[in-house]
């Protein structure tokens, strides 16, 4: 089979980068949750780390599938990006609620804990991919050339 060419080659490469970084972030979250100190400012979150590893497997599948199947790459990347953004939104709500609880109890609250979740940093990294793949998906739905 012949490799597929892409209108945005960097966008396809970005999928591989997102897969790798979400895997590393998930692994570090699991290690911190297990009590192994990594020295990084990452919240210990074993279930969240497992979710990040599963999402990285989705991006890895998109990257591997994309070598020969452009619509497969678009769909896997889009679903993975949406999942990351949804989980990041949930993490912001939970951490924001924790900070507000600390403030209302009169204790010291650090606003950096809101953005310390690995989901948030992974979602920031996936935003360019989400925007680009959304544009390609729109082109596919309109019968564009990007889906062939």
C-alpha cells in the first residue's frame, strides 16, 4: 500500500506527538499516585493516568491508521481530541471546586492546583489538532478532496 499524502503534514505528525505526550503524562500520573516521586508538579491520579493512557492509545491508533487511511486518521484523532477536552473541562470544574472549598473554609488555596492536572496540559496540546481535524472533517462532510 502506498502512503497517503496529507494537506497538512504537520497536523498528522502532531497526532503522534499528542499520542506520545499523553502516554507520558498518564504514566507519570500513575507513578505519582503509586507514591513514586517524579519531581514534577503532577497530581497523583491513578484513574486519570489510566484514562490518559487509553486516550493515548486512541491517538496512537489514529497515527498508525493514518499511514494508509485518511478518514480513519481524521475520525480517531477527532474522537480522541474531544475526549481530552471533555476530561480537561471536568478536571477544571473539580479542581476549581476544591479551591473554592478551601477559600470558603478560610484555608490557604493555591490557584496553580487548578491547572496542575495532566488532562489540562494534554488538552492545551491537543487544541491545534482539534481545530485542524475539525476543518478536515468539515471538508469531508462537504464532499471535499481530503477524505479520499
